[in-house]
């Protein structure tokens, strides 16, 4: 009987000791407040950043040649030359056109003489009819002869104009201020009508041309901003906006051509054809973005620590749409207006009392 009483007394003493320790631990733990980063959950416009590589091209370019074929006598420009509107670029041998012009000039002179004779004949026939010594038929014939002579003069003058234009067409002139990007012919070469001789790029207006995989985000990408950095010119930084997206995929490359007009391109010929890196910021609708430091995990998958009205945290499962630069895009799990924990989330457990680290009132 003594041994039983002794054993029961020991158990009772151990139980009382536990009861005495529990109250001492719990208040100390409850009073510990952890300072962490509070992140307000907000719905915002989202962008999808794609890194692309492309080249700088002229917004407007043209290949020009002679209206009529012939043997090239001079090419007056080289690749990279800047030209002004109306400047001569190349010439063909004008011998045939000069001969044709002289023939047309002679024809006009003959037609003018014929018209003058017909006009004098009409005046005489009219005067004779008024004196009563001429006939109406003679007057009509003189009038018809003058009309025929006037028509012949008009045709001769039209032929003269064509001959002058043909002579002018032996010279290629710049249609506007431009930069010569290629020269396709040399002196002595025989070219056909409209055959490409010189390629020009407009002196102003530059665009970046990219090849990108097809994605549904391209449907709303027109007008999206682009940040450009030069590869050949590392100090070159420019901005652009997407102006054109090819409606079809290139079967040779399996990609889509995207053109972006550059806002502040320097007007230098060396920029044409330069390789650039482009960060295209495609609009991706609205969503919830939180810093990557807010992301943690639970048995069912990714989660974040949600701050309640009592400043205690709760582990809440979330759905991740995608990852961005320094951010995580959430599709479900939290709502605008709620608060989650950013930096410091790795030190939390359910029910932990937290305070905003940016607030001056908070206990460590």
C-alpha cells in the first residue's frame, strides 16, 4: 500500500509541474511579434516581356532603275552615300534619245510651218468669198486643211514631249532625301527597263524587325512598347512601339515577323542593318502580381501567407499563372484588398502574430 501511494504522489507532482510550465511558455510566445513586409493585393495591368533579337531597317525603302533599258555610262553614288531629292544617281548612254529628240524637234518645226500656211490659205479664201470672187467650198476646204495642220502640230508636240522625257529617263534621280543601301550595276553594263540598279532607304524613319514564335499575345500587341539595346553598339539605347505583325507564320522559319517603329533613332547610315536586342512588353490583361518573396508552399502546392484582421497569418493555397521578372503572377487564391506577407515569409507558422516592417509602431 505504501508503494502505491508513493507512485501516485510522483505522478501528481509531474502533472502539476506541466501545468505550471504551460502558462509560462504560452504568454511569452503570444507576445512575440514578427516584423515582416506587408504586400497589398491589387489587380493591375499585366505585361508579358519577351526578349527578341532583330535588325534595324529603314521604314521606307525603294529599288529604282531606268524607265528604258540601255548601256550604263555612269554610276555616281556608292553604298552608304547620302543623297538629296533630285540628285543624279546613274546615267545610260543618251545617244539614241538625243537623236530621237532632234527628229521630234524637226517634226514640230515642220508642223508649225504647215499650220501657218494653212492659216494663211484660210484667210485668203475668206477674203475672196467676201469680195464675191471665191466660193464657200474653197473656204471649207481651207478650214479643213487648217484643222488637219493643227492636229498634226499637236501630235508633233506630244512626240517632242515624249522624246524629252525619254532623254530625261536616261538619268536616275533620287525621289527624296535618302541613303544608298546597295548598288546593283556598274558602268558598261546593259540593263533592261525597270531593272533594279540602286537601292535607297529613307533618310528618316527607322524600325526594328524581329522574328518571334507565334503566340496568342500577339493579337493585342500592336502599340506595345519595346526597349532596344544595340548589340554592335552597346551604348545605343532606344525605344519603339510595335506597328505591324505579320498575319501569317513564315513557313521557312516557323516564326512571325514583328515590326516596331523606333522613336528616337539617330540619323546615321551605320545604324541600318545593326543588330539589336528588344524587350517587347506585350499586354497580358489584368491579374494579381506579388513579389517572389511572398511565395511559399504547402502539401497541396504553392501558397502565400495571408494576414488576417487580427494581424495573424494563415497559409493560403494559390494558383500560379506564370513567373515574371521578380514577381509571381497569381490566378486564384487571393483577392484584391487582402494583405499577404512578402519578405520574411520563411519565418512564419500558422497563427504567428506579425506587423508591417515599414510601420514605425511594431515590436521586434
